[in-house]
C-alpha cells in the first residue's frame, strides 16, 4: 500500500513543472483552468498541482495546435478538446455495444 501512495504522489506536478513539461505558457495554463479543461488541486495558482491525466491532456492539446499549425486561442483549444473527449466516449460506447452484440451471438 505504501508503494502505491508513493507512486501516486510522484505524479503530481507544480505549475512550474507542469508548464515546462507540457510546453505551455503560464497564461495558457491559467486560461485552460478557467474554461474548465484542466482541473488542478489547490485553491490558488501558487498551490495548484496537476496529475498525470492533466499532463496527457495538455500534451494532446499542444500537439493539436502544433500539428495543425494553427494559432488557436485557449477557448478554441478547449472546444477542440471537448469534441475529442466526446468522440472518445462515443467510440468506447460503440466498442462496448459491439462486444455485447458478439457475446449475445455466441
């Protein structure tokens, strides 16, 4: 149990660490939190910590912006994220339905 807690603690990053690893400016990070895309732990910017899921998301958003070579504002990135998130949910639901259908046949 102690090993698991240590592993979980190691995944939390401060704002400075997060912006460096994710390749985001602090203003971009704040904007993504304000629109609800990223959800840190902590009450203020100085107290915020981000987990590995937030890091994955931030990297994904950065790749979208870089791959498309677009100068998107944070709200456009947030919208893009929400659409990608919804697509992922729908794909998962479709996969579950297909598995259930195959099980019903067998």
